[in-house]
């Protein structure tokens, strides 16, 4: 297949689980298909990360054999006859962009990789706050998001739970699952870890992460310190608001962006993910599990994984429950080792690159073999012909006049 992937920028594979999944998806598809990438907002990426970082991420794609179409969506569609066009995130599949695909590539299958079903996150927040404004906003996002997905031929989600969110609204044969990809880290045994270190990692501009840090620092950590005063809580990730940065001091370390996660994943004793709302599969949890690092989280953090509470992960939905799980791991090295190994084995069997690669190939093979209904395809081709004919013989005159 000839596949055009439309994104906001080049995948910054070393910055988040979403970017890593995006990067590996491209690389795996390139092994069997002709893949091009059309980034729509590289200047924003350059402003955020710098020109040298942009150059690195771009060159990585080129070295993998990915074609770069950085002159805009329409020129990219004009350059090749694509079999499929994939929008990464529904917000990029604007009415204008979808129409461009239908006008210039009427036979191409239009795919939206949701990455994270947005309305699920906002509905989760509304359930927490119970505020009418949050409920109204979540419903608004849901209407817009579902309307966009209905215009696509296929929608990709990251978990069965997110598939179920969309199942009442979309045909089952339109939905496919490609989960997060987690490289397996080295296993670090319990005895080699620093028993005093609890770790949280996440992008600070993602509101559920900031909320989680504040919740843990204010309501959970004091309960832990009553019995384990030597504990330190390390928060890793850039972009946190001042309310989080101001927590720095005493047992709390707000570290910001770090050059490498490896020292923290091998040193820390427990990964905490006290998320009170959100959606999608949480990369911070998968990354910790890959190193055999036990995770204490909430029911929200558990979503999308299929992990068994009490066996491969620990779940605490109140401050007391969460603190007790942390203390149980601090006080019982055997339990710590058992949870860490079980979680790592689960991740390897379900989310490792080898496993997800098979799923990616299966999904795109299914997409390739699925025929768009004849009447729908004929309608798209006819509309595209009419659009080009109108432009060629009529509208060009007005454009020339202007």
C-alpha cells in the first residue's frame, strides 16, 4: 500500500509514549508499505524543541525510508496516488482536510488514529468534578469527535476499553485496535533499588498529570510519611504549572525534563500514577512495568491495560488505599519483587514491540482487503471529478481576476 500519514509534526520518539508509538508505527509500516509523512505544523515543533531537535527527528524518518511531504496536505495528495491516508489525532481531520482527501484522493481509505479518545478524558473529569460546565464541555467534544470519526473509513484506538466507548456510535467493522508499544527495559531486582524513592513521570501540560501530582502531594504523601519519613517523591517531566513547581522542597523533588529516564527507572522503588481522570493507555505505567518497577495507580490509571489488580499492579482509589499499597511494598520486599516481575511479564506478553508489530500488520492488511461500498466509492469519484472540472473550467477565472 501507498500510505500518507498526516500529523502535526515529526514524531519526537524520546518524549512521550504517544510519540514513541507514533514513531514505531511508521517504522513498522515502512517495512511492508510505501509510507510518506505530511507534518502540518513543523514551525510549532521548532519553537517548542528547537531546530536541531526537529532536524534529528526528520532525519530519523528519512533514514528509515519515509518520504517527507512538508509543503502542505494538498501538494502531498497531488504528488502520489495513495491507497490510504491516516490522520494522527482526530483534531487534524478537520472538515477542510477531510475534503482535501476526498477531492484529491477519492479512492484512498481515510483512517483516523484516535491515539486517545478525547471525550473519554473529559467525561472522566466531569465524573470527578460533577460540575455542569465540565459535563457540557465533555458532551460537546463527544459530538464533534464522533461526527469526525463518522466521516472516516476506519478508526484506530489504543485499547478495547476505548473501542467500547465508540462502539455504540460506529459500526464494529470500522474500528481497530493498535495498542501502545513498550520496549522492554532491563529487569532491576528489588534489592538493587533505592527503597526511599517514589517516582511519577508525565508531561506537565497534560492536565490529568498536574492534578495527579497535586492530589498525591497533598492527600497521599502525608499518610506515607507518617510511617516512612525517609521517602522522597520525584516528579519527572516538563511543562508543569507553578502550582506543581511550588511543591519542590523537603521530600518532594520537581525535576522537570531529564536527559534520560533510565537512571530513574532503575533507581526508583515504586512508580506511582495517582490519576483521578484521563483516558487512553498510560505510557508512564507501561514504561515502569518494562523495568520490573512495581506500580501503584488508580482505576483510571489501570484503564486499557487489562492488568490484574493485586497480581500485576496495585490499585488505590482513595488516599488511604493508595498510601497503604505504597507502604505494603516498602515493608515487604518479597511482595515488591512479585508484583514487579508479574507486571513485567504481562507487559512483554501483551505490549512489547514483537506483539504489537503483529497487530499493526493485521490491522493494515484488513484495511487493505476491505472494499469501500461501491456506491460510496462511485460517489466520491464523481464528486472529485466534478470538483476538478469546476476548478479547471470555471473557478480559475475568478481566481485569476482576484
